[in-house]
C-alpha cells in the first residue's frame, strides 16, 4: 500500500519539448534566411562539438524564428541582457557585421535574456526597443517564451556568444567578446 501511495504522489517532470512522437520540422514564415535542415539532424546541446538544439524564438517583428532555419549559414548566436554594458557595446556592431558577412552566408542572432534580474519571459517591447536603439534591421533580435538560461548561460555571464557552423555544430561555445576584432576573427575562421 505504501508503494502505491508513493508512486501516486511522486512528481513526474516533463520538458515542454518532450514528446512521444517526432514532429516534422517546418520552416517558419519570416524574413530571415532559411533552409530546411536534414531530416536526420538531432540536437545535442550547446557545448563545443555538439549539434545545436533547435530553439524557437519570436523576433523583433513578432514572427516565429527557428535556430535550425539557418542551416547552411554560419551563425553567431549572441545571448545578451538589457542591463549588460558589454552587451550594449557589442550590439552597436551587429548591423555592420551582418552587412559585411551576410553575403557569405552569415547570420547574427541576438537573444535577449534578462539573466538574474528577472525570471519572467522577456517582453516583446524590450526586443523591439533593443533593435531600435542599436539600429538592427537586418539581423534577428529574439526572445523566447521559455527560460533557456540554465542551458545557454549557466554561469549567468553576459554576453555569451556561440559560433555555429553551416551544419549546426557548435564551433565555439564561448567566443571571446573582449573586442569587435576578436569576434570578427572567430567569424572569419568559420566562414
């Protein structure tokens, strides 16, 4: 009887992405570069050498964006926070980097995560304001409905830059963000 009671009262944890059946991947309807990833692509995580897990976002225009829609491009995935001064400095270069490398199959993604300041999802107005403040029109500024901080920024140190190759493999899970030159050097090596 005791084992029955314990079995009925133990919590069972489920991720919002857990599913008994695999869902077919579809390209979201948005203005950003997109191509379908291979059907056998499996996300592993966000450590160097792993295949990036697909994450779905909302961009500054209110459209759904998928990380995997950028398959075939080199992606600089920047996780920033609105209170981070270094993040603000880097944001000033996003549009220039996208313009410079975009024709080579490069996409600069900025995910705004509020870190330890807030446990709530980032508001749409915040990413619209970020894009406006830093004149970012040709690169996605993103938010998520789910808090990805534990897996993407475990130490809550911002900014956190991931460099992802054309096959969605994490080339570098902590790009040196000390200067624009060091960021560009990493991108050029991946291109």
